[in-house]
């Protein structure tokens, strides 16, 4: 089973995933990427600051990029509708 690495990026800064995950296909990669991004966003929300500038960049075992998810694409922002 192929191994994929989920690196957290913010501009030029990067937090490397040194362990990676074994996943069966690119559909699984996309699903795990979305799940991980939302988990980080949820954690940040508890600290009262969500950084939508982050992204997860996924690479395969050879270092080739296979998927990317910007955090702003992982959630939908819904603002309150003004009460009349």
C-alpha cells in the first residue's frame, strides 16, 4: 500500500510529516486531507483563532505532490443574517 505524507504549510513555513500514512488510493488521500484540515481548524477554533492561510500539501513516497488543500476550501464561512 502506498505511503503519503501530509505536510502543513503556511507561506514559506512548513511542518513536515515524517511518518506518513498508508492509504489505498487518491480518493482516500483526499478524504484524509479534508479530515485533517478540519481537525486542525477545529483545534484552532478552541484557541479562538483560525488561520485560513494554512494548506496541506500531500506527497507520495517519492516526494511527488499528489494533492493539496487550502484551509479556506475546507470549510464554508456563514455569517449571521441581520435580524430585522
